[in-house]
C-alpha cells in the first residue's frame, strides 16, 4: 500500500511516495522552498508540482503546521492567516486532482514514529516535540494520539511563547550557540514535564539528527529519545493519514 506524503513547513514543502507496509520512502524526497507568505493557492501549487514530478495520481496526505479538523485549518503560525477557516483539503484537491487528507504536522510525525520507529508497544504518555521553524507537539497516550495540541505555543513565564523562545528558528534568529539554545529548550522541557509528567519525550525535526550538539545541556528527569525516523517522519505520517491509518 502506497500514498504520497507531504510535509508543509515554514521553510520547506517536502514530499515523497511512501510504502506503508514498511514505513519507508520509495522515491526521492522532493523539496521546494515554502512560497513567501505561504498563502493557500501558492502552497497548493507547490504540492501539485511535487505530485506531478513523482507522477503520483492517488491519495495525498498533508502534514500541516496548524491545528486541523476535518481538513480545515484552525490556526496559522508560520503560514498565511488566510488558511484559518479554509478547507485546505479542497484547495489542495483542486490543484492536484487527488483526494487529500490533512493533519497537524507534529501529529503526523508522532504517528509515524510510533508505528515504524520502534515505539509500537510503548505505554504511558509519550510527548513528541518536533523542532524546526515552529515547535510542534503531540501526545500519544497508551498508543492513542491526542491531536491538535499546539503546546509549542505554551506561554513560559517571563519568556513568552515557547516557540518564539526555543524553536530552531529562534536559535538562528538570535544567533545563539547550541549551548545557549539548549538551555532555553531545557527550560521548555522542564515546563512540559512539570505540567504533564510524561513517561518519555521524543525529539524530532532536523536537530534530532545531531543530539551531540545539545543533549549534554539537557537536564530533565523524563527519559529522552531522538526520533528514529528523523525528519522523514512527517512525510510518512502524512501518507498514513491519506490511507486512514491514524491512531485514534
Ligand atoms: C504550529 C503547529 C505546528 C508547529 C510545527 C507551530 O507554529 O502552530 O501547528 O505543529 O508549528 O510546525
């Protein structure tokens, strides 16, 4: 069983065809820079470009940086505000001619990691945090996804929005060393730990490929694992959603 998985991010739109029996990409991963302002039609056209480059005509799943219900975006942080209330599924369907299913990008990464990243039997509360332009969060509690959490926007006392303070984009914007950024991220993990008492944190996104850069500065009590699927998890989880393989 295959589907096209697309991961829409604040800086790039990535896609590949995924074999869902193995949880692996079976084509090259195509990436385009996210169009300036990331407005609906411009983003949909990039997705159509990926589908046509991969000669894909079946179902498409899209991991999207917003809370999503029934394919409609309910929030917008690193994308145009005009997504809010837009039936994103319809806009992308129109551009691609395919059936489209959307879900939050961190939820997509979390379900893929759980299914194919060796987490299948993990009990208790696992908190996934994807670090990129935004801070994406997902809870999987005893194997069941709690969708659309948006805890990357947790308000940290005296620091403000967690994403603005501790995302990878914040590190770049502030020109911080990994040590300075890691202390900020640790502050965020600390807040998440005291609020939710998870059994495990899983870190995904680009930085999960280089734990040696920051893990020595992290000092929370909860065990932390880097995502096994690295930054392909979002694409794989989106493809799962296209085929109705969500965890709920
Ligand atoms: C968005 C989330 C998204 C995260 C990672 C945040 O700004 O609000 O919906 O999961 O970025 O892309």
